[in-house]
């Protein structure tokens, strides 16, 4: 497993906190009744890319919501830049992924029940 520097971890936590707030505001207006959680943020060593893993519930809407977020990633990055611009030199490019670990755990539980 790769090691992350203290700086990477701090920036990851900062982005995770701010992204959660940004998505909460989006959620209120656009995705009412759906739960979007920022589960993990990983920043590359050069701080140029932030990989953001989202957990979306109910999961049948995950691909649709992820697609919309990816389409609006420039606007989301702009909002993130306004919020963390004083803390970082470069606002990283945002890459969004679905964190399906909860579905995986649920599937394992189902298999164990049988």
C-alpha cells in the first residue's frame, strides 16, 4: 500500500470536508431524497489530482448521479477553489468514482446468510 505524506492527508481531509458541504448543497436542490457521502479522497503526490469516492444511496441512482456530478465537475471545482484557494497553491483536478464498498459488504452478508 502506498504511503501518503502528512500534507497529502491534510489536503485530502480538507477536500473531503468541503466536497461533502458542496454536495450537500447540491443534494438539497437537485437530488432530494438521495444520500451522497464523500467516503474517501486521495490526492496525488504532486497535488494535481483529487480522486473522490462517493457513496450514493439508494445505489440504483448511483450511475446517473455520478454522471451528472462528472458533467458539472468544472463548476464543482470552481466552488471548491473558492473555498480552499487560500489553503492550497493549486486546485486539483477532480475525478469522481463510486465507492461500492457498502454494496460489497451487503453482498457478502447475503452470501453468509445462505
